[in-house]
């Protein structure tokens, strides 16, 4: 199982309106980190994809370290995002292969 650690800094542009006075890292930013982890593992950019299953269990706050754990191989991965031992997100990502034009 591959793992990658990340932290979203307190001055990240997405945090200004999400939410004033109590910033939370948006789920889409966390999922972007999952895509980056897969790209690092495979050496290929992950572009067209499906997320057949994603469940957000707890919030990630700016400045907190989180770890992405990946299991699987192209085109399908299962992932978890943890803060210490607490599960924040779990899900599945599938790369969609474009159909060639006839």
C-alpha cells in the first residue's frame, strides 16, 4: 500500500470563504491530493475519472497533516485519507479510458 503525506497551508486561497472564522479544507482540495498521490505513484497524470464511492467522515483543518493510503493499480484504486489514526475520507477512484472516435 502506497502512502503520501500532505498539509494544506493556512493561507491556501480556497480557505478564504470556506468558512469565515472556522476554515475547513474543502473536500475537492482533499480529493485533488488523492489525484496527485496516484500521479506520483504511476508517473502519469490522472485526468478523466469516476468516483463511484467517496465518504467524508471528518473535516481536515488548515495546517493539519494528513496521509493518503492507496491500494490497487490502474485503472482502479481504493483510498483512505487519515489524520493520525482518524479516518477522514475513504473512497474509490476509477480512471476512465476515452473511447476512440470512429
